C-alpha cells in the first residue's frame, strides 16, 4: 500500500547494507543505514523508522540492545533480525524479546522482500490498532488473537500442547493478515526433524511472494493436516482450530518454552 | 653385577648347595674313614691273636729264636710297622725291630696307658681300649697300635722252663702297630672327590639356574623394561611380542593391554582437542563466509529480478543463485557440526531414544535388507540428555551402517548396558567458589569449550588472572607466562581478594603452594599452583568411586573401515561416500556426544564390520 516507509538497516558490513538498500529500493522503500549499534541508537532517537533490519552480532554490541532501546524509548518499530545460521537460538530469543521476524544470512532478494512486506503490513495493523484503541474501539476487528493456553513464537506461529505429549502447530491470524491470500502450501514430509526457528512451511501467495513459517518447537513431524492440503483457505478462515498445519512430537519443549509467548497474556 | 636377580639367585643357590654338600661330605667321609679304621683294627687284632696263639707253643718250649723269627717275618709285611712282645715288667723281649729288644717300655707311655692307668694291670679290656691311633712324628703317617694280652694258662705255670707263678694273670702283651697310610690316602682321595663333586655340582647348578633365569626371568623382564622405556618415550604402539603363560607373561600381556588402553585414551584426548579446535575453526570460517555469501546471494538474486526480460542472463544468474544457495547449505551443516550450544537436556530413556531412531528409518532399512537386532538392557536408569540430538546421533549411525552394507543387506546389532569407569580425567567442575562464596567460574575464558576456574595472582605488585582446567585430571591449565611464579606470589579470589592458598599444606610433588576451591555440594578441590606440576585432588569425586555410564554399542556387518581411515572418520569433511555425503555426519555426532560429556569410539575390521561405542555419563551433573 504505502511503500514510502523508512527502513533503517544496521550491519557492520557495508556490502550487506548496500544489498539491502538495493533490494528495498526495488519496492520503493527508502533506506537509512548504520554501521554499528552506537550510530543506530543515535539515529533511532532522532527519527522514527517503522522498520528496522538489524544484524544480531556487531563489533560494539548486539541487536538486543536495539530492542532494549526501542522498548525503553517506547517506540514500536518492527524489528527484523538478520543472523547467521549459527545464532538461530539468539534469533529465536529475539522474537520473544519483541522482534517481529528474522532472516538467516545469507538471504535472497525474495526472502528479504517477503519479510519486509510482512513487517510493513504488521506495522500498519499495529498503527491502526493504536488508533482504534485511542478511539476506544474494540481491536479484535483487525485480527483474532490466539486462544488462551496456546503459545506463540513471535506473532507468526502458535502451538498447543495436547494431552498425549504431542503438539499441534499453526499460524496466527495476525501473520495471515500480513500476507496476501495463500495459494499453495509447501510442506515438509512427515518424520522430518525440525528445529525451533527453522523454516518448516512456505506459503506461496498472490503476487508470487513466498512467506516462510518458522517452527516454534524442535521435534519430529508426525502428521500434517490433510484438509488444508486440498483447501489452503481453511487456514485463513479458522487459523486456530481447523487450520492447524502439523502435529509434532516435541524434543525439547521444556527448554524451548521459554522462548514462546503465552497467548493468555494477549487478553490482558 | 650383584644387583642382577640372576646373580643373587645363583649366589643363594650355590651357598645352599655348598652347605648341603659340605655337611653330607663331612658325614660321608667320617663314616667311611671310621669303617676303614675299624676294618684295620679288626685285622690288627686278629693278627695279634694269631701271633699269640702261633707262638704259644714256641714259648712253652722256650724256643726264643723261633719266636723272634715268626715276629720278624710278620714285621716284614708291608703295612705292619712294628710287632713287639713285652713282658710283665715292661721289657721288650721280642720285636720286629731288633734295635728295640731288651728296652724297657714306660708304663705311662701311650701304648700302656689303657691298661695301666690305675697303676695295676687289668685283666680283661675291650678291643677299643686296647687300640690307639698315634703318629710317631707329627708329620709321619698315622699308625694304629693294638695290644693283645697274653694270659696265664695252666700249661704256662706247669711248663718246665721259666714257669710263671700260678696267680699271675697276664704274662705280657703283644703290641702290633699297623700304618694307616693306606686308609688316610683313601680318605684323602675321597675328600678330594667330594670337593671336586661339590665344585662341579655348584658350577653346573649355577649354569643351569643362569640359563633358566635368563630364559624365564631376565629376558622377559628386560623385554618389559625396554617396553616401558619405549612407552615412556611416547611410542604407545609398542607391544611385547612373546609372552608365556607364567606370571611375567601375564604381566606382559596386561602391559600390552595397558598401553593399548593408554594409546586409545591419548587418541581420544588428541581427537577431542583436534575436534574442539576444528570446531572453532569451522564456526569461525562459516561465520566469516556468511557475510560475503550474503553479498553474493543478494546481488545475484537482485540481478535475477532485474533481468527478467533477458533470458540469456537469467540462465547464468540462476546458476550463480543456485550454487550460492548450495554453499549456504554447506555452511549450515558446517555450523551444525561446530555448534557449541549447550544441549537441551532432559531425563530420557536411552532405549526409547534408540527405538524412536529405529522407527524413523525403519522403512529405509528394510528396503536395504538390513535387519536390526537389539540386545538392550532393560530398566536402564534415565539419562540426562538432549533426546533430539541423541536421536540424530543414532539415526546417523544407523544410516551409515546401512550404507556400509549396501545391496547385500546385513545386520545391525545394538547393545546397551550400564558400565563403571574411573572418574579421574572425566569429571567437570561446574561451580567453584572462594571461601566467601564468590564464584570463580570464568565463562569468558573457556578451556576445551568448558568454563575455566579463574584465580587472580599478585606478584611484585603486578596483577593477572590464571585459568585452571575445569576437568579433574586433565591439567590443561592456562598460566600467564609473563608472570614469574615465585615465593611472594599471592593467589586470591578476583572479587574479594581472599587468599585461595591452602594453609599448612604444600604440593606433595613439587612443594609449591596448594590452591583450594570450594565446590558447591561436592567438597573441596585442591590443585598445585605451579604450572609445572600436575598434582590435583578432589576427595569428593575420588571417594565417590567409579563413575557410571551407559554404553551403547552399534555394530554392523558391513565393509569395515581400514586402519588409516579409522583415525580420520570423526574429522569434518572426511567421507568415503564420495558425492553422496558431505563428510559432516560423524563430526556432528562427535560434537553432540562431546557436548553430553560422553565419548564415542570406533572399532572396525575390514570385511567384517564396524562397531561404534558411545558412552554417556549416568550420574546427573549438578
């Protein structure tokens, strides 16, 4: 919709900054850059950037400092973390601390653009929500929050622990609202091992954009929802019940649960 | 020379045999000499009797010439020295030595003493009392003298000649002396024989013992000595070749066993160090490559987007993007290997994990005609492990095993059991404090991937930190080399500067001060402060005794791995599968097991199969 939003990219490598600028200019975003945490914090205090793309590890600090700074100054920028594969765990905990997404380095043009577009949409929804709250409207018209007893990874995917020890996994309504209509879903096979924070399904949407869904837990996929295979629109209609995607036997849920946000907190 | 066992043994045996032969010879020679002398004695006595009875008639007829003739003829016999006839007054009446005739014999002379000791002639005396052995000169031969008394008889006092009074009992004595030269010679020869026999026996015995000592003791002991020298010089592949089934043979066998174990342990340690550094290297490389790779991938995919109308570029750019994505996958698996992250551990049953792993690849295995045989010990206690990672380990091992058997199929045997191993060299210190309860763990400075123990040292008003190995028994301590460790050096807690030196105690190996740490709930840990000493002590762990592990053995009936490859299989990028594998599977497995404080070993025989042995600590680490 509105592609004139400002983006701040923070990375200690000029080549990556240049790449991000080039890619974002394809979609007419204007991009500002910072080579280290210090300049980044200076820039954040002076300007408002709806989207911040930030490397987790930098010579003078890490991406968590940016998140802390945003939280401290009460600015609700959407932060996308960039990280090498080695620090996926850090990235997952950054989702708990308030970043909206992360993309593993190295990434392709499409991967970055789909993430940025989701962040833009997310930001717009949140802005609208703010407006509505100010006017004392009920915010639930914008998206359906996930049910209590569910746990979510960032704002994108949820899990529900079943009594048998398995978990079912799906995507949040807010995530669906940030993407275009789903046309095709690419699955992983049953029996595949997945790790927390690793892509486990791709939604091919209108506009040829592919959105990747991150797994909220590590474990083994035991079953997938056959219904959504034939009819992906179920996910959009009932993302929390009928539209589940996988049933997973979790491997380390006790450990990984600390990176997941309990959905009951959303209703407070 | 006398320090050699062989010589001591020979000396002891020679001494013993000398004593035995000596005692034996003494009694032997003595009894022989006694019997010879008694033989001579009997002979002399008989001779005396014979002379007396043969001259009796002549005496009665008082034919003195004939008596003298008889005595002379007897006296000429070679061994007879002297034959004398002495009357009751002590006068020599007849003698084979004519110069002695008519001489008086002193009653107190040796030859008379036996009878005349009481100053009166005795009537009946035994043969031994009538016998005497003497030397005429101190250097002449021994002589045996025997006296035969001539008793008064009826015919004597009735004879016409110089008739003897009737009341006289002994009329005179015949004294026969026989030389003992022959006897002495025989005894001397016998003595010499025995000395020679003893010498020969001792020499023969000595040689025999020397031979057997050399064969049974010296040679094997020297072999052992050589072997220990070789091993201490670092040649751990040295093995003692021949060993019998005696104690020394068994010692040699257990020595070989020990060196084998030692070399295994060293390999493991070496491997561990190598893997750790390779891991760091891989992580570093992967991380560094990530950024330039991002540049390549973003720019190429950017160009791909921009040149949609130009199919010629599209093809080439697609290749660049595809290959860069492939590089991304390689970096990803490299980081999988290098991942130093702490495993997410939970209590889990190892047999269950194995079952799950089997379930995952059951299909694949049955297609490859691979049979799985399980010998799992039931009721094994739960392990504190990352079940997911462990499952990955087993799946990888099963896939490898199945690949090693290829089309022909085969059997994978899985064994799990509980074992006990010594704790020294395998226990990690996780929480060390000073006496004021300040933590001394340093997460910034890691030794082999584990947080080290930090100690502040103050010397000559300079301050520095030293780091100690947290693994009990491994001594990979890091000392600041600029710092000279001397008498005035203080070792203190970095936070409160309280001394960490143990009072009234020095290192038993080098007498340097001993540092003491309190281990939460696990007693105290003591370690020598000198970088040159490897002394350390942790009573709590020592007293806990053996550490328990669960051992899982996975054997296949595949090709096996040849010796050269065996040491490399855990290295990253080492693969025998050619294009099929990236060579990271076993390296990742190694990393996972290492992160669980466990160990993985491999045994293999080409053509027969391979066995992987995984050990995971049982006691939950606090």
